[in-house]
C-alpha cells in the first residue's frame, strides 16, 4: 500500500511537471547559483498558488528529491486530495500558523533543515494581491538564517504568474514563466532583523527580469 | 512514389548532406582545440548545427506527411511564437479574455481556414475580424489604462505569430497551373532560401562586414546583407526545378524573400531591444525562441505568398 502511494505520488509529480512545462514553458535561470545539490533555502515571491509547483518543476531531479516546500497546513489538509498532493507529492513541511498551536512552525522548519533538506519558503507570508512587487517580509527567513547560518538563502523570483492566471480568471494563458535564482545571502553577524529583511527583499527584487519592471 | 515525394526526399538528403558537412567541420575544429581551452564561438556553432538537425528532421517529416503534418507543425510554431510574443507585451487583467481568445480561438480558427484553403477567410480573419473584435472584448472590462498600447501590441502579436506564420502552409492552397500537388515544395523553397541567406549573411557579415545598417540595434551590415541576398538568389536558382518560377523567376523570388526577411530581422531586433531581452525565449537550445529562429521566414512568408499568387496563379 505504501509502495503504491509512493508510486502514485511519483506519477502525479511528473504530470504536474509536464503540465507546467507544456503550458507555461517554465524554465530556470541560474543567475547566482549552480543547479548542484547543496543545502539551500529558496525564498520566493508569492502571487499565486502555482508559485511553489513552478519552482519545484524547474529544479533538476537531484535537487527536487531533497527540497521541501514550507506550506500552510490549513490549506494542504483541507481535503483528501490536497492532503495527498501536499505532503506526499511535494513532500511539504506543513506548518500551522494559528498562535494557539503547540508545535511552533520554526521548530519544524529547523528540524527539516537539520535532516539535510533544502526548503522553499515564501517570506511574504501571504499571497501578494497588491500592485507592489513584494510585501514586507516576515521574520521567519531571518530566524532561519540566524539559527542555521551555513545554509545558503537563495532569492528566487517567479515571473509572469499573475498574468498567466490572475485572481478570479478561469482560463490560464499559456505565457512563458521564468524562475530566476540569484546569488545566495546570509545573515551577517550582528545584523539586525530589519536590516537583514530589507537586504533580502532587495536581493529578491534584483532577480526580476528586465522586461517586467 | 510520386514525383513530389521523391523531390522532398531528395531535398532532405541534400540538407542532410550539408548538415553532415557542417557537423564534421565542427568536430574537426573541436578535435584540434586544446582540451582545456574554452571556445564559445565553436560551442555556439555546434549547438546551432544540432538544432538545425532537428529543424530539418521536423520540416522534412512534416512535408512527407503532407497537409496534416504541415498544418500541425506550423500551428505549433504559431502557438510557440504567440506565447513568446505575448509574454513580453503590455497587458492587464482586463485583457485576459481577449488574450485567451487569441490563443484558443483565433489561432486554431486561422489554421482551420488555411487547412480548408478558404482564401477569402484566412487573408482577412486576423486583420479585420480579430482586429475589430478583440479590442471590444478588452473594452467591455472597462479599464482605459494604456488601452491603445495594449490592444495594438496584442494585434501585432497576432499578425506576426499567427497571420504571417500561417502564410507558410497557405502556400499549399495556391492553385498554380501545371504545378499540381507540388505546391508543398514551395514551403521547402521559401524556408531554405531564407535560412541559408541568413546563415551566409551572418558568415559574410563576420568576415567582411564594415558598415552597420542600424547601429545600436543589430550587428547586421550592408556587406553581409548584400552577400546573403546574392547567395539566396544563387540557391534559389539552383532550386528552380522544384518551383513553377523558372530559373530567373526563382532567383528573383528567392532574393526578394531573403531581403524582406533580413529587414524583418531588424524589426524583431528593435522589439527585443525595446523590451530588454536578448532572445524571445529558450525553447530551441542555442538559438533562443521560435521567433528568433524564424523571424526572417515570418516576414518573408506573406510577401512571398502574395507575389506567387499575383504572378503565377
């Protein structure tokens, strides 16, 4: 049974990848890093539910196997299908954002890093529905950087998704989606939270393709 | 085997011969190269030759499959080109439905009209019907911001990626006296003279090019352009046996197609410069996107089609 579920998860994963490639011709631009297996936290802009599958789809197999998207438990546990796709296909680290819960998100994230996994996180916390390119970052990225200073924090810009599928539309447009990976950053010793988050936000904005500015 | 099929096979074999020569040449250069010395020019050349292999194989197979093969191939090329173009144009959410219609209604319909050979429809469908109706659909959503820019850029994308590209397979529906079912060979003729003209323009431009045509836009030179067009004319004359044009007619048609294609290349370069991109996309390894590879054929196709229709039908 377990084997069957794993097999199904592989098939669903490949289908998502092929679908993403066929519709949006999604591709990676490795500007600041090489696509080599190394422990990293990919922090990305968040405008659509398709952001995470896009990043996941462009990672080469060796990197995809060790990467775990950090995602909201309330979204991914809503029904049986999501509960299969989130944890088993994407191998998500599910975090519960409600303040009354005992196991804190950061503990689970640090635990995943200590297992050697790479992570995909969206430091804006929520989907960005505004005209601004980025919302202010939450503290999570800083806390990770302080707790595990050796891990590379890689700014990852997902371009075009708002135009492919704006909120409220039904038909996706087959435009080209690009995922740009920038140069990794780290928390400097003694750097304040606000300074670091500002620097991280600027590093992410710098990955925006020229044509979309 | 019909004589048309035999001619397609002969052309394919000829192209394979040229590609084998180019590949062997590249491999010899690479073998001479010291192992640790990087040579980006040679690498670019080799990836280009590799994607030409793919192109020749695809177009050859499509020509052999006849109409369904050709229609599928060029409909896909249009889709890829439209996707590349519309990725870079100005748009807002108000255009979403109009853009979805461009992809999922206008494009397939244009190829249906071309497939059935309805000349009266496929020559006006995009310049008249899509031109008038798509802006109405955008207007219904009530966002006036940059409206003219949005609808103009969408229309441009459709003209280039769908209207112009579809004129390549439309060559098949031309009824040329005494030419019979051989009009499929006009596609091979057009693509070959324009592409080889481009290649030699690039080669001579590198060798003897001095005077840039449009500095700040493209490295294209007048010297390269003249040599490229003359080479296209020679190739056209050599291929006159597959055309209904006769020797001089074939040379002239090849020259015009190649010339239009080269200036079309400048137009495309200007758009790319404006949008700050080097290539339209990364679909074809080593040569960017479909529009990068086919820009000259795209511009040449409607002119070549109209001239053939005017003088030879």
